[in-house]
């Protein structure tokens, strides 16, 4: 696989923090706004991205192609797939399942080692923050291993589903204190972020552009996409 293919994951060890939706939003925005050829590899046993993708394809029919591609794979098949087909894409997102046993969940942890960048969605409540802090330790270990091999690996966090509750500010402070660099921009707790399209970028609507553009630009800048 050629080194100019970016492999990114929106990941956290805990489920239900918006990983799949944010992956789809970013992937389609890159395809439509930056003209990138983008693939999402769905490794989650729940198959959320694949289900959303197939449902929307049925709605549009065969006359129109989606902006990105989705491939459903088990974690153990990812590395072989990347070696064979990775260079066909500009950007590949790997949708990593939640970790049932943290560091002992070897197959899931190894998916991180296929990535050069990881974006961690953090939801502002105590349980999610503790889980995200544990996940940061896994990322730090991966970063050390990858850097020793001369490979790039960067990771950032961001507050997802931000609302007016003070818990979001506390979560941000706790994550920074725990060593996770945080995005300046966050995503608000709004319905438009829960039903991504694989055909149209969220920024094609006025509200979507207003709510998503700053976050998207920061993502592109920090991950050099």
C-alpha cells in the first residue's frame, strides 16, 4: 500500500459515543468538498454503517452512486485488504468496534496499528470520560510503538453531542489533564448529526455548513487531509 493513503479511525473503547455517524459525516465531506476517493471499512459487528449505507442505496436506486464506498470486514481481514486495495483510495476510515476487554481485546487494538490517525469522540459524562481515559492509554502505547518503527501516528479528542451542561467542560478538562489533545471545535447535540447521508455532504445545507464547517476544517488541518 502506498504511503500517501491516509488511514483514519474515529474510535473509542466505548460504544454509543457517535463513532459511526461522525466517520460517515467526515468521509462524505472529504469526498464532496475535497474530491477525495474515500472508503469506510466497517469492522463493527453491529454493522451500523453498512446498514445505513445499504438502506440509502435502496432509496436512491442504481441510477445514482454514493459519494463514498463501504466495505464490511472482520478485524482479522483488514490488514490483508489494505495491502491489496489500500492504495486505490485517498482516505480510508476504519470503523472500530467497542472494546469488550480493553487491552486484552487484541484484534480490535491491532486495528489501531493500521491507522496513522485516530479521532476520539468524548461524551460529557463520568462513565464515558473514564472509558476515554483508558482508551487514551492504549493510543499512547500505539503511538510509541508506531513512532519507534518510524511510522506516523497522531490522535486527538473532541467533545461530541455538546450541550449546555457543565459536564462537557469538565470532561474536556479531564481529558486534557489525562494527556489527550482536544479539538477547539466540538459537535453539538443536534439531530442533523445522527442521520448522515452517503450521497450528500452535511455541508450542502445552510445549517449543516454552519454547524459542521469549523469542525471539518480543524479535522483537515490537524490530520493534514
